[in-house]
C-alpha cells in the first residue's frame, strides 16, 4: 500500500511506469491498473501514459477506454480531469482511444 511503505509520490510513479512497461498480457495490465487506482491518489500523467501504451501493446481497447473512466472518477473535479485530458490528448489521438462520453454521445 502507498502509505504502509512510506513510498513517495515519485517512487509510486516510477514503480507503476516500470510495471506497465513490462506488461505482457491483458490480465497483468488490468491488475496493474486496479492496483494503481486503488491508492488514495490520482496517478500522474506518466503512469497513465504508460498504462495506455500497455493496453495498446496487449491489444485491450476496452481497458484503454476504462483508464479514462477511472481517471475521471479519481480526479477531484472536472477541471482537474480536463487538465489530464489536455496533457494526454496527443497520445489518446495517436492510439485512437475515445472517451466513454464520445462513444455514447449519440
């Protein structure tokens, strides 16, 4: 757990970025995402980028969409969520990951 090990935010980020860089299957990617979002903090954009790349690498489109759902839930307000979306927009467009709101807007 985050607080049990006295892990800094930077150590947390490094641990999850490295984890997602080594992901080789869907189960591992999903488990890592559940673990990252289980902590009482919002993962950094670097962690989210690494998770998105892992989802693409294991060809798990639904996981990529769910990453943004989890991010929306974890952020404190809409402004913070929009800031994440702005930072992640180039990668999201490169990978072709729509937001749930875009999928179900019609």
